[in-house]
């Protein structure tokens, strides 16, 4: 993909052109992008340490448009974050390193350093019936830290 200035308008256009929904983080949210089973395992180890330090108020997993093993984890904590705090914590939790490095590079230039492109709700419902998605959710959830996109765990 060509580099573009990450304005909200540009990001919304890109999402729409690809049949996706754009999700921007709330001030207290982290968006973790996990691209492999190894990244998921690393995340789970780091998440155990994270909850010793931060109070998690919401935790949600969603399947990426790329399919399993790609997952997005959305974590809400009990305080607001600066953009760079968000990026640092996402990186510390094992989010896609290239994504987080680009977020640092774009800081001060882009309107939004952390975004998610999600499958639109109606398409996500269709995809969630596939055996591969169900197995992926079950596999990740067996570690006890998340469920499918519509389920939430409060800590």
C-alpha cells in the first residue's frame, strides 16, 4: 500500500473502498494487532503482567479480515492515554511491530496513529459461521482472556 497522510477522511475513504469499517480508539483504548499464533502466545504472557499494573475495564477480541490467526484485541483501561502512551503499551503487549513503528513515525503528522479496519458487522456475522473462525476463537479463548467479537469480559 502506498504511504498516505493518515487523516480521518483519508482513512474513512480507504476503509470504504475496501468494504471495511474504520474504528478509532477511545481515549482509554488500546488496539493490539496479533498476526500469528506466536504473537498471541507472547501477548498472553505480557497481558498477565499488564493486568498487574493497569486496571482493565473491558477486553474484546475480533477476527481480522485476514482471517485466523490474525486477531485484533481491544483493551480499555480506567484512564485516558496519550497517543504515544497508547503506542508504547500496544508495542509492549506484542502488537504488530511495523504497525507500532509507523505509528511513532506518524506521530505529530497524522491525526490518528492507531486505528483498526474491521469487517463490517453484517459481513462479520456471515464470516463468523465458518468453522475456521470458530476454531480460532476457541483456540485463543482457551487461554481465558477473550471471546468472540460480541462477547466482553470485564476485569
